C-alpha cells in the first residue's frame, strides 16, 4: 500500500485538499497535516473540522508536533501534496525553514528526492512568490497550480476541482477515475 502525505495550509481552496483525501483514503495509507490557518479555512469554506480526516489507514498529525515518523527520511513516503499551499509555506520551504511538521516533511521529501507536489492557489503572484516557486522547482518539487482546464466540458465547481485533483493524483502515481485522459 502506498503512503502519501496531504498537507492543508492557510490558503483558500481547501476543497482541493479535502477532495484529494476523499480519493486517496480508500487506496492508500494517508497522513494528513493541517496548519492552524488551514483548520480555520476548512471551517469557513467547507464547514468541516480536522476530525473529518479519519479512516482505516489515516493518521491526522498536529502541525506543531515535528517529532513524528513521517518527519524522518528513514520512513518511506511515496509522495506529499501541499494542497492548497500558502505563499508563506512556500517561502519557508524554499528557504529551508522547518518550523512545523508540514515544512519538515516537505524538507525531507526534497532531501530524499521524493515526490513533493506544491499546489499554490494564490493570484496574482508577486516576484517573491515566483522566485520561491522556482526555488522549489529547482530543488525537485512539482509545482501544480490549482488551474483547471476547460477543454473536457467541465461545467460545475465540483468538476473543476476534480480536474485539478485528478492531475495531483496522476503526479503522485496513484489510481484515479475522476478525469479520463484527454482525447482530441
């Protein structure tokens, strides 16, 4: 069974992280980390509490507790998605700061050359944001903006969310049936 980490930070768009969790929890071991502001946005945007993230192979971690298994390079993690990724989180990871569990696990993913997917949902992007995203890309992270495609006839918010989440799942190397491959 593959092991994935989903981190939800304090950027709007927590629906992407929730949907990713819903898709992965039945096929993978999932570790969820939610920042304090991410928890606030879960409540504001979706009316959810962090306790939503539970299941047979699910572990919900406190973002303040850095001393946990997934914070070690000796624990095999198949991929991590930070979705949504706040620009503060992006900046701290790009600078090598590990002040919380999200930043520490991201640092481990980069140093171990494992899959780290960063899903920014900010607009517009400043020069600082772009430089930080470039630094993460150069360090080996996949930058996957929450930018849905419209060429498959999506016509609802849910289908637009599914488009982005399908791309994340594809990049993680897991199975998804949200979005078929594009056919011209």
